[in-house]
């Protein structure tokens, strides 16, 4: 039986059903067909408009925008540096640009470049669909030709008229100049970030080679920069740049520019900063900005450059003719450089030291030393280098402040065992926290645990207070590398998370400023080429981060670190507070401290690779209380010479206890022997010199029990560990500290 025969036996649909089907067909034609027809007509009309023989010629292109260099000055008006766009050392000719560079740029910016006639109508529709689906602008519809037209012949205004003129000029440009010439002009003028205009400049500044020598991976890296030069700069955002490089390489493969074998070989490489030394696997090595960008005080100038680019963009910084007045104090900078040079004298080049000075009241960076020689490596250690540094126990004051804010008091007693197990830890290893040399101290107050830098007490304290609270507080105080949304383990308080000397100086400046944070800045004023003030930090405004009493109590406790604890070498003969820090296996050493007028952070370590600081300047092992404390003292004495002595205020009542404060009962108070801060070398059987200072040369005979620590501090979610500050007071091994709780206001 056929379909026709079957229909003979079926009843005819009612009239209302037949009418409704007709209405639906009509609506479908109106809703779908009419817009499609109109769109098709518009598409054909636009194509005829763009490709037809219209009268007129291409206008004369604008001459390159005159570049006005930006000039940087210190606080005394002395010129420090000039920021200008990168100047090519060689002329770039069309034949200099290898095919792989052209292929990478086409793959990244305009995959139908060789097919369209200046305007890619299909690309416009595709980008519109993607952006509509994403709910944001994810793709652009402009071709390489249109981008060139916009830069050379039209304004940057966002109007339909300007866009239409751009499209018409793009099609004419292609007919008159041809694809190869357009692509060359585009590559020779497009901005690649870092002050580099044109592919020749980009090859020189990022890879230190002529454009003709670029390989596929390097070409993909540069092509990936065009979309967002500042955000995808590998020197600023290596992870974003790496992801974009791989994306461009895959696009090159999809277009047939790379074989599968070539793609796999290029993906096997990784972006690698020359600042990290020689790579241990196939890599695409990129370099820091050209040396010619920097003049006097290169570390501070490097910091200023990054600061300005983040706020105003590279085009304004390198071409906008800014006048930049910095906060750098020449006298303090000289003192900082002298202190660093003195401690590094006679040591090998990989050994480095950084010193950053912040004025707590204003947030002004008054001095900044990022290493011994910027011209040798161009690594700014003051900003943390590429990866940051572990601060060791110099991070403990942030936990202390968070505890006091919750109502804990300095005389609260904690058990101080040699080893403390992290509650609930189920990992195979890394569940215990140990003190230096496995020493246990019975029980001690929070204050005493700070003086002697006892790990097991602080691990318990941060567990009670909450690592999330400590991370949020540290970040709010200016320790920018601490992520307030990340989950940290108890090793956070022991310095397992990476920071920078600038971070630490900024954080401690809040204590010195009695709980008020004034954002750190290297810039006093920025004035544009027309005389308009873009930024003025002469009267900075601060934000209260913690109660005044909390900051003052932290200060009082940290004064004890210098007067009777691990930081006695930092004494300067006037009121000062601070904390020592030593990373795992002596791989870095810190002293961070402050007076009412200045806060300063000193870091010491090896720049080429993390390795123990041993056998340096008479110390078998360098800790925060040795060379860094001495460098800090040397700087502060010079910086405050002739400055009136100002004492810290007497602390007021602390906040009442919060609801989550846990009370420990039954802890037995016992005297404890404070471990030494000089590793296996000490000041000798005679104890400290009469003035309480430290001798420059220490005996070479180790004391019993002062060997290198064997226990590490770690938690399952921490990437690093901390070996504390090697203990407490530097002096006779029989020195003791009373553990009798001291009563305070509140």
C-alpha cells in the first residue's frame, strides 16, 4: 500500500488545523526568510561596495606619531633615566622576514588573510557569533589590512562611519599594494610591547637576535603579543604568554604551516627567562628589556617603569613625554648601596643581597637595591625576581598581628615541643613541624616564642587563628604575592609562601605606622607633556588595616627580638623593631625591621639557584640574625645619622577576645635555653661583647648540638619549608630567658 493509498483511508484534518499550518508556514517565511534575504542582500551590497570600481584614491598615510621620551627624576631633581621607544639597530627589509614569522602572524591575527580582499565578511560574522555566545568580546573581525589602515590613515574613534571608511580603504589598499607589501608594512609598524614597534625591534628586545633568525616558537610568541602586548608579555605574565604561544602554534598547524612532527617539537619547548639561568630542557629563551632603557639607579628605574606601564600603558610611557618625579632619596640610596656592597665584598657573583626602604607615613620607596650589578643580569630581586623568595620566620609577625586582632594576648602560653603534628594531616610525610635542632622548650608565651622564633608554637598559633585570616591580613598589609583566596597550610606562618623584599618592607611599614597602610609607591608625581598632573602622591591617604593597639603590641614584641632575641645584630642604638627569617636549609636569610621613621627589608641568597648560604664572611651558615641583620643595622645607622631619636608609643589595651579564641590550660611554665642564631658558630664561651653587639669574626669551633637541622617543616599543601632562624639569643649557650608571663594593659 502506497502513501497515497493510505491517505485515502485517513480522515481529512479539520479546517482549523489546515488554517493553522498555513499561518505557521507564513510566519516561518517572515521570521526566517525575510531576515535571511535582507542579510543576503546586505551582504551582496556590502561586497559590491567594497570590491567595486569606486572613484578615489588611497589618501596619504599619516607620518609616524612623534615620540616624546619620558624622563625620570629622583627626589632632588636629578635625572635618573629616559624612557623612549625601542630604536632598531638594523633596517628591516621585506626579504629579512622569514616565512615562519608571516605564517605565525597570519595564524594569530587573520587566518583568511590570503583569501579575503581586505575585509573578511565571514570572519566578521564568525566573530560576532562567538562574542554573542560568550557574552563578551572574545574575537575581533578586523583583518590585518584593516588594522594597518586604522593605524596609518584613520583615527581611533569608534563610529560606524569610521569603520565603513576603514573597510573601503582596506579593499583599495589590497588592490594597489598587494598582500606581501601590506603584510610587510604591518609587521614593520605593529606594536609588540616593551617599547618595541615593528618585528625587527621585537626580535631584538625579546630574543636578542635579528628577525631573520627567528624560529617557529619565537615567531609564535611574538605573534601572540599583538592582541594584548602588556598582558601577554612573557616578562610580565610568563604563563599567559606560554598559553598564547601554544595556541598560535596549533593554529599554524591547522593552517598547514607546520607538520605534526614540527608542531610536537615546538610544543615540547617552554618559554624560559634568561634570568633563571640555563634551561634544563628544550626552551624558547626570552630576555629582559634592553639595557639602554635604564640610567642611574637601574633597579629603582626598573620598578618605576613597571609601575608606570601598569597604570598608563606602554605607549604613554615610551612615547608620551611624561615627567616622572620619583620618591628616591639619593642619600638613603647611597647608604643602602654601601651596606649591600660592604656585605657582598669578597664574595662570588651569584651571591646576592637586596635592600628596600619604605617611609611608613607616606608609603614612599626611599631606596631600593635589587642586587649587586643590574648590568650583569637585569634581575630585580627587590621585586622578587621571577619566582619570589621564601621569607622564613620573618613572616611570623603577620600571624602575631592576626592573633592579637582576635583577642589573643602576648602572654598566652602554648606548649613548645620539639615536634608538633598537624591535626588531621593524613599525608605520608610533611605532617610535622619541628624546631631547630629538635629542641623542645616545655611551654612559653607567644611573646617569648617570637623572640626565640619557635616553630612549633607558631604552627599551633596559626592553626588556631586560621591560615586564611593570616593570608588576608598579610595581603591587605601590602604583601602582594600572598593570595588571599588560596588555601595555605600552617607552613604559611613559617615562611613557605614566596614574597619579595618590597612586599616585606611594605608589610612591616604598617606596623611602624601604627596599623595604617599607605600603599607603597616609587612615584611622587607624574605630569604629561601638556603639563597636566596625572598622579600626585605628595599627600598620600592611608587605610587602617588593624587597631592601633594591635600594631603597637606587635612593635613592642618585635623590639624584644632585637634586644634579647634572634636579631641582636640589628641593634642601632635607638628604638627599633624587627624579625629574622631563614629559609629551609639556609637557602635564604632575611632581616626585616623598622623605626618610627623607616621600614627596611634585607634579603640574602643565591640568584642562580637555591642553595645553602654556607661559609660566607666567617659564618659557617648564614641566618637572618647574622649578615642580613648586620646589613640592616649598617644601613639604619647611616640613614638615621643626625635624625632625632623617636620612641615607639606605649601600647594601649588590646581588643577583647573573639568568639573563636581557643584557650589552652594546664601548660607548665619552665625556664628554657634559647638556641643560638649563628648555626654551628657562636660568639665563644665568653658570651657577647660588653656592648651587646656581635663580633665580626666568629670562632670556627662548633658547639655540641649546633649541627645543621635535620627536621623540616612542611604541610601537604605547602611547596616549601622553613628551618626557622636557628633559634634565639646569640651568646653563651647557657643564656636563658624568663618565661614568667608579663601583664599588659588589656
